[in-house]
C-alpha cells in the first residue's frame, strides 16, 4: 500500500484560504450599504381631549363653606 504524499497539502490549504478571503473581500466591497440614519425632527401636535374642549369647573364641597 503506497504512502500518501501530504507535502503539498499545506500550500494547497493556505492558498485556498487566501483565495477565498480575497473573493469574499471583493464581493463585500461591491455591496452598497445605506447611509446611517440621520435624526428626524418630529413636531408634536397636542391632541385635544373631550374634557379640554368643554368648560368645566370642579366644585370642592368644603371650598364654599366658610366658618
């Protein structure tokens, strides 16, 4: 049974890793990514609630009694 020659495996594996790295770098560098979002200024609108639209007065029971 002949012996398996593994002397070229190191160069083959390293060159494959380097080639894959370069290919992935080229693929990633061609991607276009969106710009970072800029803060948007919102204008808040005050909503009128039904009790703000009507004139209401709260009567306290002890406020009218003066002793």
